[in-house]
C-alpha cells in the first residue's frame, strides 16, 4: 500500500492518519487474514480496533 493512496483522507488528528497508514499496510500485506492475524502484535491489533471504533463512531466534520 502506498501512502499516496490515502492522501485524500482527512482526519482530525495526525495520530489517526498514522494509524490508518500502519493498519492499511498490515492488512494489505495479508488481505485474506483476520485483523489480529494481519497485525500480529497485540498492541497493533488493539490500535487497529481503537482506530476503527474512533473513526466509525464519530460523524464526519464537514
């Protein structure tokens, strides 16, 4: 996954963008794996799930 693929996405916090890129790279490296399998380390899995919960539960700020 190229970081340029995600440039158009605007998030409220730099950390969210960093997590998006990291999780995207992990999932694209193992697309048929579950999220825990793709992320590997527990802290990466936890971060990916927190990212999903945070970004899905917040309405966009247009």
